[in-house]
C-alpha cells in the first residue's frame, strides 16, 4: 500500500515538474543578482576565465582570480579595472597542488572573505594519442582538470554550507560527456570533473542543502586558443564556439542556477545517440562528424594567441609574440 502511494506521489511530482519545465522553456527563470558576491575563478589568466572575470565584474561581483600564470591574472585584473571593475584580488596558485590550494584558500578567506561562487575553470590539454601521451601529462591532466576541483570544493564548501548560500561551477567539456579520441587523458579527467560535481549535487540535495547550487558546463571547442589547430568538419552542424557566446551562456546558466550546460545544444542529441544507437551507428556518426580528423593539426595554446573578443593585445602578449618570431 505504501509503495503504491509512493509511486502515485512520484508520478504526480513528475507530471508537475514536467509542466514546470515546459513553462520555463517559454518563460525563462529569473536571473539572480550576484552583486557583492565573492566570485573565485580559477584559470583566470586567459581565455574563458578572463572573459568570465570581466562579465562578473560588470555584474557587481567581488573577484578573486587564481592562475598559475602570474602575468596572466595581473593582465586580467588590469582589464577588469579598465572596464570599470574595482574589487579584484589576484593570487598565483597551482590548482593541481593540494597544499597550495589550501594555503591560498586560507589567505583568500582572511584577506577577502568567504567565497560564495566558485568557478573551477583552470584546465590543460595534452592533445596526443593515448600511447604517445607521457605519464606525467596524464597525471597533470588529472591534477589540474579533476583533482583540483576536490581541493577547491573542500576549501570553500564548508563556509557555503554554514551560510546556506553558495554556487559551485565545474567547467568541464563535451569530452567529459563523450569519450574523445586523441584526448584520452583530457576526456577522462573531464569525465571525473563532471562525475564529482554531479555526485556532489546529489549529496547536497539529498541532505537538503538545496541552497548550494551546482552548474556543470560541457562545451565543444571554443576559439580561445587552447585547442588551436582543431577543425570541425561541418561547422553549421557542430560549430567552433566563440568565447563571447560561450562565456555569456555560462554566466546566464549560473544566474539561473542551471545544473547542466551543453554547448552547442546539438550535443544533447549526441548524448541520446550514445545511449540508444548501435556501436556501428555511433562510429558512422562520429566519422561523419569528422571525429577521426579534427585533431590532425592540433597545436594547442600558442603563447601569442589572444582570444577574439575585442580584448586588446597586452604587453605580455606582445613580448611573447616577439619571442615566437
Ligand atoms: N577552449 C576550448 O575549446 C574548451 C572546450 C571545452 C572546455 N574547455 C575548458 O574550459 C576551461 C578554460 O579553457 P580556455 O579555453 O579558456 O583555455 P586557456 O588555456 O585560455 O585557459 C586555461 C587557464 O588555466 C590556467 N591553468 C593551467 N594550469 C593551471 C594550474 N595548474 N593552476 C592554475 N591555473 C592553471 C592557464 O594558465 C590558463 O590561464 C578549461 O577547463 C578547458 O578545459 C575549453
């Protein structure tokens, strides 16, 4: 009897939440305010991290910027200030180093306060086939792309729980949802990042800590320089994303407390195909989409490459360009 009641209750809830999500498709959820929130962005020294910093500063957030690249975060801080931002704190930190993360986190708490929005964005890629990937690069991928999330969540989540307020953001990748050839270590570490954030979502919500929000971001290639040289076979179907579009989508998702962000949206079909199609059909689709060739000319981040979003060329970039020439 109890099981029947339970099942009917579940069906009722599913129907209600289905209708609710249909309404949200037509009238999107209201965006929350992040003015005065302390937003920590790892990997803020270039690419998405830099763009996110500029956007959150426009929204009135207090910024805490971390990167292993000191020049990079100083430049981001300068750009934020040039765009009107005032409260920016920069810290050099190797996010893959547990003790360093804990030490710098303590410093942030003392000097700035409790972080309320944590964006785990720092990332690295090897871009070699499985057998060509050196062991130390496999370890590095896991340290930076996956384990660092454990250390930062552990450092900042307790204060969020105590305040019953906070947001954890995991910048993963489409390769963290679909195993990707030529990116085995990257893909595996990004799956781990997604799994960590998703498991934490269930843990927090089932413990009724529902005020701590989680957002998991899985983009396809973005034109930031990290995947320089990669090509997409049918850009109309699967376009390389522009940093401006990607960062705005991430910011909107955070402001609406969205759990998953897959960019472009066509990736949702890939997720279904992966579960439903036969192995031969999946392989045919991957070949059609050019998965066998997209990394052929992979170069990765070039020192002089700056993202194409109107951000001016900085002295450090100019210096790097000279070295390259
Ligand atoms: N660019 C893409 O095509 C793409 C696609 C999907 C996901 N992503 C993810 O988005 C995030 C941002 O990537 P991006 O495109 O802006 O690349 P990016 O190379 O411009 O930025 C990565 C930043 O992380 C920093 N970083 C690297 N190792 C670090 C460490 N140990 N500690 C602290 N900082 C470290 C780098 O210095 C750099 O500033 C990454 O996690 C990446 O995996 C990128």
